C-alpha cells in the first residue's frame, strides 16, 4: 500500500477550487419602477449586472403595458455581458412598450441611451429616443445583438422622437443588428466605423412601423466607414432591409470593402441609393433601388465627397487595385430589348477585363434617372457572361417575365464582388395592332417584326422608322396613338405607344369620293364626280374586287383620279372597254387591272 503525500491533497483541493470558480451562475435583475435610481431601477440593474460575472439578464415588470423611463443623467456604460430584454414587460404583444427617453438627461456632454463595451450582449424590445448622442452605441466587445428595438421614434413607431444618431458600432465585430426601426434621428440612422463581419438584416431605416410611410433620418440611412466583410440584407424572407427617405444616401461606403448588399429596398433617399466613395469588392446584388435623388449606384473616381455622378466606361476596364470604388467596374451597354407576350429578350454587350466572368443583372423601372442612367426597381433576371481576349462579351438573354415598368437597366459584378453603376436606360416603345385585317409592323433599329402587339426597348434619342405591311387580304389604315407616330417615325424620348391599323378588304363598300361619301359601285362614284366639272375628284377603290365597266368618258373638265389606295386587287369585267377621251387619269398605290383600254 502506498500512502500519498499531503502535498497531493493540497493540489487536488486547489484544482477543485479553480474549476468551481470558473462556473458562474447568471443572474436576473428586474426593473420594477421608472425612477432614476434605487433598487428596482434600470440604473441599479445595470450596476448590478456590471458587477456580476457571466451573462446576466435585465428583465422588466413595471406595472403593465407602456412605461417610460427618463434618466436624470447618463446611464452607466454596460461593461459586462448582459441581455436587456424589454419583451419581458407585462403586456408586451410583439412591439416594444418599455421606452427609454433622454429628455431629462442634463449636462455639457453628449449622452447615449445605452453605451455598450461588453461583448456577448443583447438589447431587445426597447424604445430609445431623445438622447443627445446615439440611441445605442457599441464601442467595445464583439458578438453584440440589437434586435426588435425602436430607435428614434415613439412607442407607436410612427412619430419621430430623434436621437442625434440611431445606432453606432464603433469598433466591435461579429454583431447582429436586426428587425429594428431606426428612423427619425437627426443624423445618420446606423453607422459602422471600424466594425466588421457584422450582419444587418430586416431593419426599417427611414420609415415607420408599416414599412412604407416616410420617417427619414437626417443624414445617411446606413453608413460604413473603415469596415469590412459586413452583410447588409440577404436573400431569405425578411432579411432585406428597407432603407428609404433619408437625408443623404441610402447607404454610403467609405474605405469599406468586401461587403455584400443584397435583397434590400433602397428608395426615395435624398442622395443616391448606394454611394461607394472608396472601397472595393462590394457586391450590390438583387436589390430594389429606385426613386433616389441621385444615381442608384454611384462609384466615385477620386474617393472624396460629394458623389460625382456617372463614371464613363473605359476600354478594357483597366482600373486596378488602386481604384478607390469597386475598381470603377464598367457597366453593361444595352442595345435593345423586345417583348412578345411574357418573354423579354435583351441584347447588349459588356467590355471589361479580358478572360473574366461577370454576373449581369437586369431590372425594370417605372422611371429613368434624369442623368439617363438608371436605377433598378424590379429584378427581372440575370445571366453570367465571359469576356474574350479583347475583353468583350455579348448578351442575348431571354427573360421569362417583364414586370410592370417602362425602362430596363443592368449592372455587372465581377467574381470578386465589384458591382458597377447602373447602365443607361433603354426606354419602352409599345406597338399595338388594331382593325379587322392582318399585317405586320417592321422597323429599325431594333429589328422590329411584330405580327401582334409587342414592345421594344431602345436607347434614348433613337429614331425608329417602321412600316405597316398588310397581308394580301387587308390594307394598311395608318398610324394612331402618340402624335409622333403619325409619319411612321418615332423618337425615343419617353414611353410611347404607336398603333398600326390593318383593315380587311372583304365586305366594305366599293368606292368613295374624296374620302367621304361612299358609293356602291365605281360607276355611281364616277357619275357623282362628273357633276362637279373643273374640280378634281379622287375616287378611292376600296372593295376587294372592282370591275371597271366600259363607257366612262374621262375628259378634261372632270379630272378624275382613280386611286387604288389600298392593298386590295381590282379586276375588270371580261370583254369590257374603258375609254379615255381626255386627261389626266392617275392610278396610285394599290393594284388596278384593266382588260381592254380604248383611247379616244
């Protein structure tokens, strides 16, 4: 038998004590009143959570329903992991009812609603408004979650009660900001500064609780500075953000790279939709970007504010690693598109880096940006193209459905995620066919060939010349619709509709004089014309078959123009003579066939 030395037991005791000290029980601290301090106050709960190791919870049981807490001074910085959970308040039914109001915070500094330096912290289900700094500031730690809060609005989510800014991430990484209303703040809504690898999804930034009524932040909706690898939005249900009605750009990226902006609605912002003034490899894909005050996507050339507008393509797209904004990726050039039924075929090209693959997305729009370069309201399809040794790729892309819209635009994104600005718009020209006859409308440019109602999309200022070609049993009755269509030419300067009328030759009256009174036969029409000597009358032959009987006396003082102005064929009575005793006799257009002519 071997006896263990006393030192062995001492070591075991110390190890048990060490591991026991590593197991820390999380505590719950409950806010029970709206006072500024004392047991049961929010201030005291934060102090207690800061002093308790482990991830604690701050819960609420302040009576029932909506309650407002108005601190008299700045609340303590959150320095230890905690979950502040407003959804625990009795009466919570899906929207926040615990309001943190900074109206009474006094002093000479700038005060935030909540300032968090502890990682693994969650803020859920609060209304935070009227602070001189931010509603929520994250200035340290990682893996912080901010979910389901109203920041900058009242408890209804419809009235602005501004903080200076909404949510500020200054330093922490791997955070999740989701399903918040961040609206009505005086400055920006959400800012990431030196903060990377975070997820921003399902937020309303610049709109009310209904997701559509304007309640913009005073500056950018979302601003990313010196930040990398952030994900804004997503392709899953509810992952996209609504970023709308803000005082400057919807999203601004400055020295921000390798981020993904996808599946968001970015609309009606006073500045551009997405403004990249510096940073590369930022993929801007499958968003709905429209009705912004400046370009839908603006890539700055010099890396300085303000936004500089359309950046022209350059041959071979030589902009390399030193280019400040998505390498100034070239945008596609759309030549035309045709719409037949539910299929839209887009023809265009892309010139960029040789031997590379690009994702090209196509969008329909209700309006074109005044610069002539579009936005992207509704995604209607995409394709992948490969450039050849000269850097050229062509596109002939069938898209299954064209959503309601009058303009088509596109973007190009390289394999590294550099998305271009939007292409120039191509505008819609509708061609309708009317009447009881048959025919085809042909025209160029655009290779128009419409045997039924169709639409083409062409670049602005294009002049299209088209022709109505009736079939053998019909005649072309002319153009109606937009006044610009009347002469068979139309300029693409707005959305227009031109209607070609084709009439059947069968079953219509045989003749009329000067385009008005109709007669049952050529004979009757000629006799009527003869009653007006010294006046030139034009007889239009408009029947499917017209017999020219003998015995007409064409003399000088009658001056009749016999006009086959339609596409119909007129045939004679066999053996009958038509005699001409004076001039002039003119036949134009159409076909008139004589069996025998007697010149007197």
